[in-house]
DNA sequence: TAAGTGTTCTATTAGTATTAGTACACTATA
DNA sequence: TATAGTGTACTAATACTAATAGAACACTTA
C-alpha cells in the first residue's frame, strides 16, 4: 500500500505518515476506513511494530486518523485542517526549498508552475473519480 | 546573512546550504563573490567551523560554490544544473509533500498554485532588479 | 616570514531511528 | 467467562547522524 525506501534518509515512520496522507488524498483510503493494526501493518511491511506505532501516533496527533483502544485505527471522518502561522510557515518552507532546487535545475517560473500544476492534478485527479 | 533556527529539526549545515542558495537566487550573493571564510562565518553565526565547513563542502559538491585552497570559497560563475532522474525525483517529492500538507490546510488547487506563484515571484523578483 | 585560507584528522557529546521484548488495558466474540 | 485482537506504555540495545572541540597540515597572499 505504501512504498518504503529503507535507503532514504527520511525516517521510515515519516514515510508511513506521508504515505497514508497521500493515499487519503488520492482516495485510496476513505474516511472511516480501518487501517491494518500496528502488528499487521508491521508484518505487511516487514517492519517493527514500534515503528508503525510511532507513525500512527503522529497521524493521530495531526488528526488524520482516530485510534480507539481495542478496536483499531481509522481514517478520520473529518479532516481537521491546521491553518495556524506555524503550519503556514512549514508549508512555505517546503515549497521554497522545492522552488530553489527547481531553479537550480534550470526551471524558469512558468516551468515550475506547470510542474506543480501537473502534480496537483495528479493527486486530486483520482479523488474526483469517486 | 542567513537565518539559522537552532530549534529546527533541519540540520544547521543544511540550513546554511539552503540559505546560500536562496541568497544567490535573490541576487544577494553574486557569481564570483567571496563567501566569508569557514572561520569567519563560524564566528559570525556563533557556530563551530566544522559545521560551516560541512555546508561549504556540500555546496561545492553541488557546484554552487568553488573553493580554492588558501584563497577562499566563491560563488560559482556558472551554475551547473543537475537534471538527472534522481534530482528530478527529489524535487518532485519535495513538491508532493508541500501539496499534501497544503491540501490538509484546506487549500484547493487554485489556492496552491497561487501560493506557489507568489513564492516564485518573491524569489526571482529581486533577481531581476539587478 | 606571517597571517589567512581550505583540508583533514581524531575524539566526544547528544540526539534520533530502529529493533527487540515485555506487560497492561480495553473491546469484541465465542 | 475466556480468549484473541486491539492500542498503549515501558525498558533496553544498537546504529547513525549532528554538532562541537582541538589539532595539524598545505597552500596563497602580502
């Protein structure tokens, strides 16, 4: 379900967090849907249960999932978007880094905007075909 | 010259690398210009010289600067854009992460594109006023 | 020669990621 | 009630990285 690159410098639990978010936005995971248990997911991905648990805990902190003791972990019915200043700056810094690197690849303004436009459509496209 | 956030989870040397790249794109640093020596920069930013050196070494690996023994470190006269598949994927992943987080803030496609457009103009705007 | 460069080491400290194992509390079900 | 399946909360060990500290060396410039 989620691609993990163990050679990446991005921590595995972060890759899980990002992967779940991406799957939701693409409509591969729907609100209310149950995620595999910590133990099952760990077996599926041949990881340690604690690594998966760390990812689930972060997802819950971000209100992306809801965990219920003894029942499981579920995709939140409602997204709880954070729009505070810290979050805005976080997103801004991510895009700034992307823009800088894109400039260094020789991309001009229009090429960057097209690049982002294509990516956005790629991610929300599947969502619309529900 | 470069803002360092010691509380950030982004390594300090990475912040220096990004900051130098950003300053170049904004025209605050020009090709051929000399950067402060490892020791001076370390004093300026109250960091260890080795931390600064690590940043300079990475900048040199990326062809952003040229170092000359006994003379100093200089902004490259010509950028050497990397456009290989690995670099493309790296940039793609950065933007994807930004898009996912933006969606979770409630941004729609158009709002994301405007956000990026403004950032791009903010970064290349200064460059054009040379 | 002397001062200012980059370069290359070793070593230490601190923090994080990951794995491993165990135990406990709760829920659902037979 | 008993059992299996959940999430949760610990401790511990290993490995890696970031950052600091200090020293020495090679080169350039004045």
